[in-house]
């Protein structure tokens, strides 16, 4: 990883910017199951099994529902992100660590901008984010499909060789690494993803985002400043 190259910091949202202990994603997970049960006339256990099948096969449950059942994506997104965000509290340490990073900070999420705005506002870091690239901006095509990465780069004029991406899914970092981005896998101990046995595309593997940004991330930022314009 060439530290002096980073001028764009790209953050996944759920289970990356906040701890899994908040159980925010558990709420979303439960509402996805309820939506599927209602829309497809399934019992909750069958709905849950289908939800996870589509998630692992297509990157998001929504993608599977769109392809196999012609589900209206807006109805799904509005329902599943209607949750209680109050379990999220301001994270002063993360706030300060992100603030010290030079350059742009962008949220890149398979969720909605509405949900991302609520999360970043509750964490106290919304003011640092110059953009949110959500599932609608990605034309409902989720990570780790290649298309949304290209759309993100085009929409925000990103030089992949000068970007670092943070994710709780190692699979979602593979396209970023292939494009030349530095990658940071945030392992939070409770992964909802099926990870590959080969994670050599993950340049850094961490457990605490704020701590890493304060230390290694700040060293990268300092070198970027010291190197001046390129």
C-alpha cells in the first residue's frame, strides 16, 4: 500500500462505521424477513432461509427478490430501513479520527442514503462525509458486483490508486483491490458475510476502526500531507 497516495477515504456503513453491539443491522435483518414473509406468503422460517439464500447468491436480498420475484425495490427499501436508530450513540473517538484525515470521505453502502444519513448523524460524523453513494445511486446493483464500483468512481471522479476502502466484508473489498484501491477489512467478530479463504486482497485486517485511523491511518494521512501535491 503506497501510503502517500490516499486522498479519498471510502467507508462501508453497516457493521463498519459502528459496532455490531448496537444491533442496528439485526433490526434490518428482522424487517427483511418480515417483508419477504408478507410479500411472498411464506412462514418466517422459510422467509429467513430465502433471505439468506439471496443475500449470499446476489450480494443483497433485494437483488434476489428483484430477479426472482419482480419485487418493487422502493417498497422493500422503505420498509426495511424504517428502524429505531436510537441505539447508536455519538462516537467522539471516531469523529476525531475521521476529522484528521485529509481529503474526501465517502460512504459507499448497499443500503439507502436515508439510512446512511441517520447512522452518520447519530454517530456524530455526518459533517465529514462529502457524499453518500447508496444502492439507488448504484442502480440497485450491490457490492461486490463490479458495476457499482465503477459507478462510484465515475460519479465522484475518484482515482482508485489514491483511495482507501473500509469494509466488514472481505468479499466486497476484492473489486476495490482489483481497481487499485488500498483495502482495510474491519473484522467485527460477527460477520453476516461468507468470506473467502483467500483474503490476500485485504491489505490491512483490523478490529477497531477508530484505533486504526488514529495510528496507521494517521500515518498515511501525514505522509500524504508531507508529500505535497502530486
